[in-house]
C-alpha cells in the first residue's frame, strides 16, 4: 500500500513519511523472545509526541533530540513529561523533575510537601539510605550525606528556621510508649554506630555523650566567635539558666534569666606575638529583684566571693569580698555551737 506517505511491506513493516523523516513500525520475530513490537523514530529528530487530538498540528517548538525521546503533553500543550533511555523529566508550570545517569533534580516554583495518608504500624515512614558498600568516598574534600542550604532574605517581624521539627502527639502527654525498645522518646537523636551521642527528649532534656579516651574530661565546647585581641578582658562565653514566668496578668509568657555561669578573660588574655598565655576563669551570677548579681569569681590563684552563700540547710554561711572571708557554722541549728572563722 502506498499513499499519503504510508508504506506497508509484506514483512509487516509500516513506514510513515512526511518527506523529511520516516517513522517505522515493525512487528518482528526475535529469537528467544518471540514477537517484538518496535517503533522506530525518524533519524532527523528522534522525537515522538503524544498530545491532545486538537493539538496534533501545533508547533511545540521542540529541539532535535540526540537519543529517542518521548514527549507527553497536557491538553493545552503547555506542559509535558519527557522520557528517554537515561532521563525522566516531568515539566509543569510550577515544577520540574529530572533524573539521569548522574543526578536527580527537582525544581519547584511553589511549596513542596511529603505527606503520609495512612497509619504506619512498624518501621520508618521516610528513609534515606545507601545499599551496602555504597559510601562517601572522597579523598581530599568535605562531603555531606545530607546537605541543606536555605537562602534567607526576610524583613519586618518575620522569623525563620534552618530546620524545624514539631512533634504532635495525638494525646499530649500519653499517646507514646515508654521508649525502652530504643533510646527513649526524642525530638532529636544523633547516633554513630547506634551509640547515642546527642539527643533531645520529648521534654527538652538534652543528653550529650563524649569519649575522650583516658583524658579526665569529655569535650563539650561553648565558643564565643568574636575575634580576640591583646589585653581584652570583657569578653565572656556564657551558660544561661532561665525560668518561664507570666507577664501582663498571665496573658503572655516569657523566659527570664535566673543564673549565669561565664567563662571570662583575665589579665592580658594572650600575647599577640605568639598567641600564648591564655588567662581566664569562671564567674557565677544570680539575680536579685530582677538585677543580675555576681556571686563568685574564680581564676587561677584567686577565688573571690561577692555575696552571702548558704550551704547544708543554713549550717554553714560564707561571706566574702576581695579582702575578707568569713565562715560561720551551726552544726545542729540550735544556736548553741556557733563558730566563726574569719580571714
């Protein structure tokens, strides 16, 4: 049969041509497979388009494909999915998904959501994993198994989080197990080789595990990143303790500082020539009538008590300042064996 560019041979091969390129449809008996249906795209463009019947004559502005490529358009002919041997691409007005031999790329112009719509009775809901012996293997550069880089450009009263975890218990305070089959019930759990080195449990308690071999301390660093300078003594690195109270007759809540431990620089801090002679110590602060009060200062060779301190149910009282220290004791609180030692 030969007409309107259509040819069907006795071997079952059908050729459809427009005078520029030819499309071949062939039923072929392949040894070991049986009947095989093959669709051969024109060598000129190597494209196949599936579109709405009303768009059959539309010029979609497609470029020449290097490899056989299938385009599936939506009814208006404005968005499409692409399929070829090494690439799957879903393109729409607000999202693009591409997967090839090197990368999977998802581009979105709207918000994205991963949503579960069923109860999971066991196992993890979302898992990101690697098969055995497929690891990060760089030899001279930093790698991250998971990497997040948010771009922020806010203003006004806006607020942002680099990572936000908000756990919702169906019945707050009761709809959870006792946690004994794992590491407890946690908002965040960081492990290495199944050893929990850092976790924040559901009540906000922070647990930090460190292993410094046979050294007498575990490494937990609090760092002030302000650049140091010779002779600087005012800079501190602080550990602050707060309680939450009410304001405006209970209409709002705020966290207020009640105590602070500060690591401070003392003397000349360090020599600029070689960075040695790092001098420092601790200061302990409390609050009285809303004002911060220094209670104790400690540095190598010096301990300075700033305020009265009571210990052991008022059996021992300490007073002190930079020149004087008094210790009073009353062993049975009967006021009959009071002793005072003054320095």
